[in-house]
C-alpha cells in the first residue's frame, strides 16, 4: 500500500482526523469515506484503516518523543519522513484554524450584542437606557 497516496486521500477528508469537525462523530459518513479511499487504493477498508492508524500512532509517538523538558537548550533529532512533515503541517494548520474560528465567534457575539443595543434604541428612543446599555456592553468587552 502506498502510504503517501493514503495520506493524501485522508488529508482531503478532515472528518477522519479533525475531532472538531461537525460530522466527526457520524460513523456512517466516516465509513463511506473509508470505502471511497479503499476503492481508490484498490485495497480492503480494514487494511486502509489499519495502515492509517499505524501512521497516525507512529507520528504521535515521534511527536511525543520530540518534546524536550522545560529549559532544554538543545534540539532533539528525529527521523523526519515525508508523512511526518505533512502531519506536522496539518497540526499547524488545524491549530491556526481553531484560533481563527474562536476569533470569528467572539466577533459574532460582539455583533449580536451591538445589534441588541441598536434594537433597544429603535424601540425605546430613550437615550438614558441607551447609555446604560452601552456601559453594560463596554463592561462585557
């Protein structure tokens, strides 16, 4: 089985490795994707899943082994194969995307609160309540 090809096919389907994906827990969707991957590789589904698990577990062992104790000045050398480097890139991208999502949702909450203040202004035309609402909004953020 070609590990690079397997890696590329899995990488196209974040549902298989991204636990924050909205369909990650849907076993039917994941099973259908594994069927597609197995067909592309002309292998059995179980063989593809097993090989992917081995690749992932090996990567996690290397990643764990690469961590140095706090205050350590030297770098630790690892065997960096193509798949290991690709998996490190995926982890970096997913971490970045999670940060972006968190910022986006904070922005959405701010917009919702601002909209609530504007709605109150339109309903009441009462500047005293508007001033109080703005103070409350300012305290939140």
